[in-house]
């Protein structure tokens, strides 16, 4: 599944206050891991989500191993989500403001540990 495919899911509207509550419930749903044979590092994408208003609110982004036991968001400006964030009068935030809130949500998640654990398991399987 491509990173941007989440943007095609059923949109879920949330005020910024609701978004803060939603982000506390996000859990890892999917992890993909690939090997970069030229550098010996790993990369992939991860999907985090939670139910809200009868639908799944999700975030997906690509990550890359940048050092031993260090992973980072590959492109902080390319975090896909089906959430439509609303300002205080109910208008959708412009993309430039929306991406800041998506980045803040990812920053608060403990996503690196599951990615590193998955990468470690993959290396062990490939070495066996």
C-alpha cells in the first residue's frame, strides 16, 4: 500500500482539540520493511490509526534507518492521513497548517521502537 493511499480513505473531520484526543489513541497497525542494498540500511512505511466517529483515522509515513538503532521520518512533509482538521470556525485547515499538526502527532508517538524491533527481527530472519 502506498503512503498516499491513506488520503483516499473516508475523510474524518476533527477540530484541533478532538485531534489531540485522537492522537493519544493512535496505535501501530502496519509496518513494512525493505532493505537498501546499496547502503545496507533499511527503510519502509508505517501505518498508525484509531477508530473515531465510526471510521478509522490513520496516519502513514515513510521512514528510513539513518544510523545504528536510529530511524527518522523520510520526508516530514509527506505524512498521509484521512483526517480533515478544522479551525475554530469549522473550516478545513490549509495543507501548510495541517502538515504541522500531522508532524506534531507523529513526533509525540513512540513509533521508533516498534520500527527498530521489526527491523531487528527482519535482519535476524535474513541472517538465519
